[in-house]
C-alpha cells in the first residue's frame, strides 16, 4: 500500500468558492504546505482570483496580491524588488496563474522575468482552458478537446503548447511538472523550488477541472492521476534548462484517460489512435532528453 | 477572522497602501449548503471474512498486524475463533479463495498471518481481554471434545454459561488430536490452544464415553446439551476380502498416540481420496513405505484439500486415479488388490465432481504388503444425530436444534455439510448464540437474531456482532475488487512460509512448514487492501479541496458546514470505507 506522507500544516481556509472537486484548489492546498507561512502570492485574473475570496475575504492564510490578467510575471518581479528594498530575504514570492494567464496572455511578462532570472517561483496551474470565463480554449487545451470556443465538430485540432520546454529554452534554473494526484512529488518539488533562491523557478501543475472537463467531481483526482499514468502529462524536472530527471513512467493507454471525460466524448477510434501516437512521440522525445544528460 | 498576522502584514499595517485589503477569511461562507450528496464513513464487509466459516474480521486482523499491534490482532481473532494456531495450520482457508487481492496478483496468505498470531500468543504469552457476560447459573453438558465441542464450550462460557465437556478419548482435541498427523499439527499446538479453553473454567472430563443412559441421567444436572461426537465409525466398501484391509483412521490414531510404528518398508495401497487417505499415505511415506493411492474418480475430484494432494505427490505418493477396488485377496505374506478401471461419465450437478462408470472388463492387480481403507466415516451411534421423528428440530447452517426440555444441539461433522475444523468452530458458535437467544427471548427470536449476527450475507456468524461490539456497525455490503482504488497498490508476490524438504528432516514427523517471521508478516499484511475498513491512511483528509475533513482524537469527521459533496474522499479512499449518500 502506498502510504502518503503529507505535512499537517494548513494555509487555506474552508468556505472558498471553487467548484466542488476543483483540482486547482487542491493544488494550492498542497503547494502552501511546502511553501509555508513566509509566502506572498501574486494572482492574476483566473479562477484562483475568485477562489482567493471576494473582498474583504481571503481564503489563504498568506498575503495575496491580485493583479491584472497579463501581469503575473511583471507583478511578481516588482513585488520581489520591493521586498529586496525592505531587506526581506526570507519571504518567497510566488506567482500563481492559470494556463491562459501563462501560455497565452501572460507569456510576455513571464518570458521577460525569466530572461532577467527574477528571484521568484512561477506556478502555472493548468486546467487546460479559460475556465473562469466559461471554458474558452487556450494554447494549453489539448488536441481533441471540446470547449465553448471549439464546440461540436470544431473540437480543437491543434496540439497543446509545451510550456516547460519554452521555459527550459530560457535556461531557467528549475522547471518541473507536478500533478495534484501525486502530492508527495508535488510538495517535494515546491520545497525544492522554495529552497533554490536567486533565480526563477517554474512549476507546471496539472489541475483537473470538473466543470470545464465535464467529468464527475469525485473523479477529479483519479483523472489527474490517469494523465500521468498514460504519459499525457509526464512528471519530470529540468535543471538549468538541460538536466532532465523523469519521476514516473506511465504504462496505460490514453484511451483510459480520454474515455471518461465529457470534453473528449466525441472522439472516435481513429482520433484516439492519433492522440496515442502523439503522446508516444512526445514521450520518446522526452526520453531522449533524459538520455542526453546521462551522456553528459 | 485572521488567525495570526505575519510580519509582512504587521509591517504593511503601518504604511498607507492605496489598495483594498481583505480582513476576514472565507470561513463565513457555509459552502455546505451547495451539497446534494454527502460523504459518510461507512465500513463494509471484506469478502474474506464472509468466506471464513468462523467469520473472523480478517481485514482488521491484517491491518492490526501490519501495524505491529499483535495483541489487538489476537483479541480480534479470539472474538470469533479460539484456535488461531490450529486453524493457521490446518484450515482449508476458504477466506483466501475469496480474497480481493487475487484481482491484482495473488491472495493474501491469511492463514500464515493467523498462524503467526496464534503462535505469538502462546510463545510470548500475550495477555488478552475477552468480553464475558456474568454467570447466568445455567449449565451445559457437551459431549465430545473435538473442535465443535470445545468451541461450543468456549463461546457458551463467554455468554455466561458453565460447561462440562465429556470426552471418550484420553485427551481432548478430537481429530485434531488423533486424526491429523503431527507433521501438520504438533501436539504442543493442540495442547496450548485447548489450555485456552480450560483457562476459561471449562471442565473437560476425559476417558468418559457418554451413552444414551448417561445423557438421560444428566438431564437433571444440565440445562442444555451439545452433541459433537464427530464421525467415529469408518465406512465399509462392501467388497470381498475387505476384512484384510486396515482401517486408515485407526492407523492415524496409533501414529498419534503411540508415536512409533514400524512397518518394514515395502508397498502399501491406500483406498480413498479424502483427508484421511492423504494423511495415511503421507504418514506411510514418512515410515519409509511406498504409498499408492487408489481413487475411483479423477484426482481433481478428491474431497481432500488440493494443496495436500499436491504435497503428497511431491513427497512421493503415487496417485492412481479412476480405479475402484473390487476385491482383496491374500497370497503368501502379501495382498492382492484388484482394481476396476473407471471412466468419467458426465458431472454430478451438486458437487461438480465427475460421475464414473466402469471402463472395460480388464481389471488391474496391485501386489502390496498392506492395504488401508480411508473412504469416509459416519456417526457411531444413532442418538448422536437429531431424531428424524422430532418435527420440532430446526436445521441451521452449522447445527441442528431440538427445543426439548432440556434443549439439545448437534454440531460439527455430525451436521455440517462441509466437514472441516473451521466449520466445527462455526457449529460451536452458532449453537451458543441459538441457545442463549432461546433462553433469553424464546424460539421465535432465533432466526432474526442469527440474521443480525451474519458476516455480510453469511453463513459466517460473528460473536462480536452478537455481543453488540464495534463490528455491529459494519455494513453487510461486500467490497469487491472493483471497489478498491488499486492506484494505491502495486503488485507484490505473496509471501511463502519456508518448508523443510521431507528428505532433509531429522524426524520425518516434525512439522514441515514454518511460521512466518515478523518481517514476512510485515510484508504480507502490507499487501492486504484492508477491504472496507478504515486503516487511517488519511487520503480522505489529504485530498479534500474544502479542508472539510477534521481529524480529532484519531477520529475523522466530515465538516458538513463546508463539505460541498464533491466525493473525492470517497473515490480516493483506497478500500471503500466511505460512501456517498444523497442529501435529503
Ligand atoms: C485424517 C483427517 C484429517 C483432517 N484434516 C483436516 C484439515 O486439515 N483441515 C480441516 O479443516 N479439517 C480436517 N479434517 C476434518 C476435521 O478434522 C473435522 O471436520 C473436525 O475435527 C470435526 O470436529 P468435531 O468436533 O465435529 O468432531 P471430532 O473432531 O471428530 O471430535 C469428536 C470427539 O468426540 C468424541 N466422542 C465421540 N463419541 C463420544 C461419546 N459417546 N462420548 C464422549 N466423547 C465422544 C471423540 O472421541 C472425539 O474426540 C480432517 C479429518 C480427518 C479424519
Ligand atoms: C485583459 C483581460 N482579458 C480578459 C479577462 C477576462 N478573464 C478573466 S479570467 C480569464 C480566463 C483565465 O483563464 P486561465 O488563466 O486559464 O485561468 P482559469 O480561469 O482557467 O483558472 C479571462 C479571459 C481579463 N480579466 N483581463
Ligand atoms: S471552473 Fe474549474 S478550475 Fe475553476 S473553480 Fe471550478 S473546478 Fe476549479
Ligand atoms: S485484501 Fe485483505 S481484506 Fe481484502 S479480501 Fe484479501 S485478505 Fe481480505
Ligand atoms: S481514505 Fe483512509 S483514512 Fe479515509 S476512510 Fe478511507 S481508509 Fe480511512
Ligand atoms: Mg485555465
């Protein structure tokens, strides 16, 4: 039996307004267990902007700076600069943005900050669409998914952007993927990121969304786990943009993951085969990168 | 409200900030009102426990053992079965056949854990506390100190009765003592566990054969009777020369009581396919005799436990399947056993065994030095069975009950469709419950009371449930493999106890299989899913997106003020110890 060992400390309040079964809420709960009290969250427009609480409420026990949709990277840079001026070296600045705010509109501010190697952690919790505004497709929406802007036969025919690779190309000190169904791995990566002060650390956290994915809320964690088990969302780390470590090897067909989600319900056998071959191709590429650092 | 202010917040307090700042938590929002389904802690029944004739709470026993809580594991076993060291060795463990873990790899070695706990109890003299009702002044006369009689005494004593057990033999134990050979069940093990019954205050009077007269006289002294005499008389084959064959049960008895028997090598034929036949053949091998087992049906139809059959073959017993004995003759100092070849002709619907008919005219002759018969046994006296004329007799799953004055119960091999040690223990338990209910609430209450004690859908009964222990809250719904969240388990081989090869043993009658080591117990119990019961893994609390699972005094509770009813806890519970219930 796998016995999870998770810190007891809790930095989140009950009573937040995330949907039942929200994976993004679980992601924050785990992340803060690793980050601790000395953390300031920078949250742009996204579901978490709402979950964080309507004014004057807050759902977190740490301070939050709510900011504009495109600005997580810039706002976090500014906040870190302000803390530097005050001589506060202890507090960790964490940008916490959705996939829309990271892959699309926020990529400029993020790329700029990473290029300057700003000292903060950037977290993209990825629910694979613009959920807060009603499930519009983003460049993180996977091939095959239906959203309100890729409805019916117009389901998304483009591949998901590989954000970690974009960050790796910046030669960022630490970039890693994590998943709410693997809390020990997730927490360990957040602890690592917190301790690696001095540059930008990027964490790509897979967070299921029952509402947008049209899945039963109780299956939220199970489906997030299947994404890893089927190699659709591999768990890995990249140090300095070149040094790859794989944390998990999946062995299940993508079919297991796809068939239980409403957003993929329309896919036929051929579509699923096509997705399987894309996943296999990505997986092989990833393994080659793993080998690359072994050689040297 | 904020629980504590961080340094930053205190600092920021002092400078004017022209942005709006929150000053209260979201706990004001009682999001529990969103809920239309409600998670509940709902412990269910593991299939192993329902398949165990003694109804042991196996999921819990494995859980306690995995946590090193051996004393509690022992207490949990003893609630339902007084003989873990014995059953851990000789029980056919139907529990393992039902084990959900087979869906992933191989069943849990439940018997091995049971044996370890049973041995630890004896070796380490583990203290335990057994719930016992106050003396109710009623006395029970028990005939036969086999497992059924001893179990009847054990359970009845715990319900407040005082019990006297009358045994014809020189020592208690029944077949445990004089049937099953020492290489499977050493004397010391039987002694130690029988002592547990004596320690309760049960009187065992040996060398006393009960007769009909004896029972008639005893009616003045006892308020009830339990008859557990077992099957004492061997069945006859009705073939010419039968009297030249030796009785298998007698042979086993001599092996146990006299310990030595010299047979000068040679070959012996054993007729039969049950436990007795196998044990006779394996004992012969241990005496240096070549043993040939002749059985009229196919090997897989043998009523003996298949594992025993395989071990016998490994030890050198030769099996001749589809041969029926037709006569025995003497020739010089030797015997000639004539065998009629048989062939299958269809299947028996009730047993699933092959029906056989003679196959041709040509018979086969076996020339051997000895012939043993072991084709089964029956009660030795008619009074040992409930009288057919008595219309009042109630036939239950593991006993028959006659509400005469005084009431009579019959159990063990006398009544059980499956003749095994664990079924005999079930007889003792069912009889105790039936009798106690009869005295307290009358005849009409018995059926309902028995139903309320079922493990799952039965027929296994739980004494803990009868005594309104914690197990009474257990949902009878059975956990299936599909209900297990196997994401939390990875394949791991079943642990096998070490066993000594026969040819390497100093004394061939020494026990072959060893007891698990602590390490093996740790490994094996960790494989168990703990189907349906909470083992405090904490997954429900870990994954709750609402921080709505509270943990206080090792007790988990859903905070319904905030739980939105997403159901993640229920799915992430690896063992189906929770359920979702519709809100009303
Ligand atoms: C050789 C052999 C091997 C077996 N192996 C296994 C095994 O591995 N696993 C398993 O589960 N089952 C096994 N069985 C079956 C199992 O032993 C029986 O089902 C079980 O012992 C029945 O228990 P019981 O109490 O009904 O009768 P018994 O064990 O037969 O005990 C009856 C007792 O009553 C006494 N008695 C009889 N008449 C009187 C009287 N008039 N007055 C006083 N006392 C009397 C007898 O002396 C005896 O001690 C085996 C059986 C045999 C014969
Ligand atoms: C400049 C700007 N454009 C549009 C919006 C509206 N808006 C708010 S949140 C959001 C979607 C956010 O999507 P994502 O970043 O993926 O986070 P999610 O809601 O899915 O958690 C949008 C489009 C906005 N706030 N600002
Ligand atoms: S829409 Fe999705 S991500 Fe947003 S709060 Fe609901 S479940 Fe969470
Ligand atoms: S896994 Fe454990 S609890 Fe479940 S059936 Fe097997 S032994 Fe019983
Ligand atoms: S998830 Fe773990 S702690 Fe919660 S009910 Fe199930 S077994 Fe118990
Ligand atoms: Mg999104």
